[in-house]
């Protein structure tokens, strides 16, 4: 084997390794974990699998059992009722992966933004609203609008864009109307049958099974 062939082989091996690493990295979606909320177990179905006293540890185990160090979690609001910066740094540092935080009504915006100064927290973005494309290694890409609260009309809705939200704990009354999905932990239990984070595949499969209706959409 000549020098040129050897170099080409090494390049191919590096590209193959990079491809494997990319495939291993996943994006998860969840919302409304409510760390340190004293009554969340009583208000949800979480009491079927944990106690109020063990709730936070249960959430950490759930997170780290599904999310790897190279993965990303997009959390759509109401992350924690613990608002002291040092406590949130310790909490986020104990959870695997990069975190994109979309703000909810129970999140303190300034404290959440201060987490960006702590690399070990893994928090890489803090937003009110987010647009992205989901693909999960599929040829087609799916546009989605992310916001903590469910909204009636969103950008490109008339052209098939999806809306991902939280806040409702699986109880949004209009959840059956169009391409909208509560990706919160309690919604996952009702839709997927277990408390876990939504994968991109979960979301794509769920949305593709739903009927798209234009209804009375006014926005474009």
C-alpha cells in the first residue's frame, strides 16, 4: 500500500468515526420537571413510581439513565422551584448532557441566564421561544416552534409547522387539534406509557399520525 492509499484510508477511518459519534449524539425533549416542588407528586401520576421525598433523586436517575454526556436536552420550562444560583449549578451539573432551557412561568430568568457562566452546568442556551428542525437521521426535516405555553397559532402553522410546548402536564384541552404536542414528563406518561423524555423519533412518529387541519389559522 503506497503513501497516498494509506492517507486516504486514515481519512476514511476518521470520517467513519466522526459519523458514528454524530449518530450516537441524540436530542431529547421534556418539560415541567418541577425539581424541589413540594406537591408535584400529589398533583400528577408520578406518585405511581416515586414518593415526594424521593422525587428529586428519581428525576435525576430518570434523566441520567436516558441522556448521555454527549446528548442534548431541550427543556421547555418549569425546570425547578429551587432558585438559588449555587443550588441550580449543583443540580444542573449532576445531569448529563447539554441543556437548552426555554423559560417557563416558574423559572427565574436572571438566575437561569446566570447558569450560562458555569460551564459545568451544561446549560448552553436560555430562551423564551425557539424554532428548529427535527430530522433524527431522516431525509425529511420537520419545522417546529417551541414555547412553554400552548398557543393557538404559530409561525408556518398553515404550512405544516409543528408546535411543541409544556405547562399543561398532559391536560391541554385542545391537544387533539392539529400538529401540537405537550412534551412534558407527565404528558409522556399519558402518551408513551412511561415517565421519560421524548426523543425526536417519538415526536415525529406522533405528529405524523395526527391529521393536519388548517382550521381558522390566520398567521403565516
